[in-house]
C-alpha cells in the first residue's frame, strides 16, 4: 500500500509542480520525516507516537510526531491532537497503585509495545472459574461525563479481556469483552457506548471502551475474562499502557507514574513572511490529504485566518455531522460561502480540494462532483494553522499533505486533483 501511495505521489508531481507551497508529511521511502522550516511547531509536553519500527516512542517537547502504522509500518503523517489527561496512575508499572480481585498481577513479565520489559501478567487464581470476578483495577474519584478507557493487551495462555467500570453506587458495570487474536474482535457493548480493538504489532492489541460516567462515579476496572478454562494460578494475559481520558474516543498513549499526566495539544502554524511569501490574497486553491482518529464533528484539517474567526478560510468536518466535510469562508464576520457534503469516511485518508476567488468558489472530495457557489468575497488573512483553528477544533488525526496554488484552479482540475 505504501509503494502504491509513493507511485501515486510520483504521478502527481506534475500536478503539484505549479503550486506555491507543497507541505508533504509522508517521507520519501528510505528517508526520515522532517518538518518544513516554514512551519512553527509547539507542544509543551512530551508525546508518544509509533516510530518507523512499529514501536511506541516518546517525542520531546516541541518535537513533531510523525506516526507510523504499527503493523504495516506505513507512514501516516503528522499527528495533531488536542490536550488530554491520563487519570490512571502507574499506567505501565504494575508494582504499585493497582488492586486485584480473584487474580494475580505480576509486574515486568513481558516486552511491552514500547520495547521495554514493563508488561504485567494478569492471571486467574488457582481454581477460579470463568464466572468468577477477576480484575486488576484502580479507583479514581471524580470521573464524570464521557470518558474513554483503553489498555494494551496480549494473549499468552488465555485470549480474552473485559473492560468494566465502577458506578457511583460502587456497582460493577460490565463493558465489552475483547478477543486477542486475529484482527481482534469486540463483543457486546453492554454498558459501554462504543468500543474498538486495534492490532499494534507483536501480538499486542489496544482495547478501547467509552462509558458515560454519572456524577460521582469512580474508576475503570480492567477485567480479565476467560471462558476457556478454570484458573491455575499462572495462566493469563499480558497488559500494559492503561489509560482513562475524558472524551468519546482514545488519543495516543500518555504514560504516567505516581500522578495523572497531561499531554498538551500539538500546534502547527505558518506565520509572518513564511506565510506572506507564497500566499495570494485574492484567489487560491487548497489541496490536502488527511485522516482522523475518530469521526467527530467540528474537526479542523486546515484554517487560514487573521488571528480571529471573523476572517477565515477553513476545511473541516461539519459542526453538526462527522460524516460531512465543509469548506467555508468568512469575511468581516459574515459567512460568505459554505460548501458541505458527505462522501467520505473520517477515519480513512481523504483528499480535499477547495478553490476560491470573489464570486467563484468550488469544492471536491475524493473525486466527487464539484460543488460551487457564485456569490461571496475573500478575506484578508495572514497565517495558516495545520490541524486546528488557532488551537481549537483539533483534527485529532494525521495530516499527510497540504498543497496551495496561488490561482483558482478550474473545476475539472480540482476534481482531478482529489481523485
């Protein structure tokens, strides 16, 4: 698949050759990814990503994260995420902070997805039956609203994991079961609102479940569940990288020690002469390739503005529907054009195109029919934000490429560009 994308980019070089700026976040085969020097990137904390070897790694403060698929090792692009906090303590050190019920949890029992010997082994007690309560858990107070629980797990002797939570009334609310084999499967949601399982290489899976925590509810319990055999005291699974974060989808792993830890947001922008040297204030065409981590409304792929929302050119998902993509222009605080339609899957790589000049606007996605508008003005702007709108409405996903043409390309070229 990576070779196909490389060939596709090679064929597209002639199309991109007349662009004013071409920001490619997918490295050429055999090279390391790097950020165009015109881009200013900040993040005030470290952040994790999957490196080119498929291993979870840590990026330094203010260092961009170029993510890779942990199984295929295909580059995904520049990872841009909102701020999140992991409320689980000692997320990968199971020597303390964790309680167990009808099971044992042994620290440093296997190689984790980050390549260290920090995976814990969760095993059923001798004689415990499949119907018994088996859990490794923490009780975390003050969790309210929609929160997402995730943990990495690997089959050893058994291959099933359950994620459950504890209600405010101290009642266990079972969540889905996860089967740790093949591509991984998720059972009935039960008390979860959504769930997923993703292979991350070397037999590991990231198991995810989102719950609506009532006011005063306490924390997640990662329940080990097996219907295969009665416990013998040693047979079980490996777990690592537990996370509980506020939100309806998971973000990249945030390691913790003795306290909750926050990963701040990724901010990427082009300002000053790094922007004005190539931007045409009267007309232009934007092309971009991007992919979201989850289908969420109001995620911004790209925003061009003057530091306010009163003068704005943006490509984003619709504020009302995650299945619709929107190209929009605001001038002087008045919305001039909104071109919005479906035809894409947020979690897949999508190709967007938006062309504009006064009274002449067009939009296409993935080669779809061109939507047009023939009335509106164009704002005066001075900066580009990548993956957010001035640090809000984050894409929470990967930006693969952004190309800007200083002219309004024809509708035919716009559609061909996104095909």
